[in-house]
């Protein structure tokens, strides 16, 4: 072998090694060396991050990261999700199906982020798809694909953040106060959210008449009011009147009123706000009920009417607006309290008790511990006696008559400086007589009636020195039974008849008498002259 031949062979060997190295460099630049059908394995990775709850929609938001480690673009096809739902990629978001994950750029893998929305009650989220790589530059499409899938576990439940609260889930706060004659309460919706539109909750504040200051029955409604909380009214202010007697007041969930509330009947129970059970315990505040008062819900009234026989009728009534229960009455009479009568008067009714005359000097009426009335027999209730008078020239007579059925009546008759006392029995008339003087009136007073009657003395015209008398004065006003004094009895000769008179006869008799008188006069004159001579 010549030296030239050896050199030629060495150069050929070096050239072969150089070509081999060049081919190897091109292979390294085009990606990992793959053989057969496994050249695409592990070139694509799907990773799911921890899911987040979207409180606006109430759905889980699962974020997926798609990583392409090959130097070919990867197209996503045949996307499937469990539970079925939208899977999007990019910004703005487009469906994941058809999206392209870019190829690896030098040392940086290609990436794409996808989002899957899952129902809030789902327990897991699964995403699967097919990756299709594009053909290698300068080579026909070799149809390289891969099936990718992953699952993310979900914990708990995703719920939307409410913009309102439903009535059946709402809670409240309340106040409750009973002061004097009123009871009041303010109920407020708890939290920041209003009730949802179209929903509402009612509350009832009611006061009752009650038989005692504790929870006893029956009870009757005195006053009530209903307040409503809705989307536009988060607060309700309630106020009712309270009776001035034994009462019960309740603040109640809802608007259902019980009236009356009777023994063994329906009760509000846990409907009262502040109760330990539902629904009353859905409102935070004091126990919203009250029992109290200081007297019975009755209206005891007593009036007394005296009779002429000395008895007194005590009229007992229980008929006022607060008369809701039987009223007990006790009537005690007599100076020694020996007359005792106890009766019960139903609401709206009345009863009469007659106190005998020998016990009517003192009467007292009570109802339970309460004083009702006190009185006694009162004069001045019988028919007043009547008064009449008679005037003559020498007498002034005053008569007092007492009607049948009255008690004996005392009277004092005063004329001038004289006073005379009378006691007139029922159905009788008594008289007093005075000698007429300068006084023209007599006064008759009745102590039992606190009344006075005036009568006038009318002097007859035929009395010696008689002058016209003043007109009779009227009896005192307001005294029934008084009468105008009787006209005076005249003793003068009656006047001539108007008809049936014998005029001629009377004229003849008159002439005869005149003639006889003349004869007697002449005879008398003659006798007188004879005696003088």
C-alpha cells in the first residue's frame, strides 16, 4: 500500500465520521428520538388544579393546565366532561374542542389553560380529550394522536351567595314592653339581606282581658295589631292598648288570633316570640308575653232608691265595657251591720236588693276588695203634701193634706210672728188657724222635703174697714201638689135676682111703707111740740 493510498483511506474514514455526527446533530435538533408508535408518549400532560366555588353561580370552577412537550402544535379534539358541562380555553374564552396547544419552544413547553364548570353538588370533575399533533415540517402527516384524561375530587358543596333571604330561613330580633295602659314591640329582620321579593312574615301583638293576674281562663281580646315584614319593610313597630284590669299580652309569630282563649282550648305555645321552640325561637329577644293587673275585669256599680215606706232598693249592675266576668257584690246594712246580702251579677246584667226600713239608716256596697257605694234612706222622695187656705174677716185657716201611701209628713206653718207645727198622717188633712193681722202671707215648710209653700190671706171686702186685698201670691215653684189659696167666704147679702121678679108688687109695698113712715114722722113731731109747750 502506498502512502497516498493510506492517506486517502484516512480521509474517507474522517468524512464518514463527520457525516455520522452531522446526522446525529440533526436528529437531536428535531426532538427526542422515537422509534415505532411510541414516539409521542409522555409529550402531553393534563393537570387539574384545586377547584374553586363560584359563589355567584353556585358552581365549581375547575382549572386545567394542558402542557405540550413536543415540537409540534397539538390540537384538542373529542372533548368529554363529567358531569357534562362547558369547558373553555383562552381569553376571550372559546370551547376547548378545536383549541391548539402550541409546540415546545426551545426549552419552554407549550401550555394552554382550560376551565370546566361543574354543578355545586358534584363530587368530582373529569376531563378527557384526544390530542392530535401536526405533521413534521417537510413530511407527510403521520397522524400521531394520544388520549388524555384526568379526574379532580371535589370536597363539600358549592352554594351561591344569596342576594336576599327566604322567609322560611329568615331570623329576627325583637323588643317587648308593657307600660301602663300600652304594650309595644319592635321586630327587625336579622342580617344585612332583605327578604326575597314577594315573600313576607307577619307578627301579631294582642292584649286580653283575664280573670286574674296569672294565666287563667277564659280570656277575651281587648286590642290587637298585625305587623308585616317584607322586602321593602325590614322592621315592624307594634303597639296595643292594655285594659286597666287583669290582662295577658302576647307577641306571636304569624297573624292567627285566638279569641276567646278558653280552658283546654288552643294556645300560642312556641308561636310566642322568645320561646324555646320553633318558630318563636327564630327571633332573638326577651320572652314576649305578660300576665298582670291589679283588679278584676268587672264594672261593679250600685245605685240606691228610697221608698216612702222607709225601704231602700239597692240596684247592682255589672254592665260597663270592662265587664267580662261575674261581679261579686256584698250589701251590708243597719247601724249594727246585721243585714248582709251577697249576690253575683253576670256581665251585662243587674240585680236588685231591698233593704228593710229598720236597716236602711246605713248601707254599704263592695265588690271583692273594692268599695263600690255607701248611702242611706233619703227623705224627699215621696209625693209632697198639698196646701190650701181659707180667709174670713176673723180667721186665716191653712190646711195641709198628705197623700195616701206617703210617710207621715211634718209641716211648720208660720204667719206673722206665729209658728205652728203639724204632723200629717198619710191620707189625712190637718189645719191651723190664725187671727188675721197685718201680714198678708203664711209660709208652710216641710223639713222632710226641704221645701216651702206660701199662701196669701185675702181679707173679704165686706169686713169693717175692708180694703181691696193684694192678689194671691203663687205657690213656691218646683213644689208639686201646692194649690192656689181658696177664695174667702163672703157673709154679705146676695144681690137681686136677674129674672122672675114681681116689680109692681114691690113698688106698691114700697109706697105703702113710705106713707106709713110719713104718718109716724108727723106724729112724732107733734108730740115733741106739745111737750115743749
